[in-house]
C-alpha cells in the first residue's frame, strides 16, 4: 500500500468513525441488527454452498458446455 493509499484509507476510517459517533443510539442498534442479519445470510449461503458443492459444480460445468 502506498503512502497516499494509506492516508486515504485513514481519512475514510476517520470519517466513518466520526459519523458513527454523531448517530443516535437507536439508529446504531438498527444498523447493528442489519449487519447481524446480513452476516447470518452470508453464513447460510456459505453453508448451503459447502453442503451442495458437487451439485453446484455440475450445474456450472453444464452451463459452460
């Protein structure tokens, strides 16, 4: 990572943190609930993919033919 990229990343993190600090607690709880919901969906998708990987791979190979 270049020095400029590191600076831009630091600025972005600082901006996000400052904006979060200004939010109302109820809104933060709403955001946290949505993040947890999305994490659960992601875990479910990954679990499904592992359980059905052979079927998924067959379908992917079939669509290329």
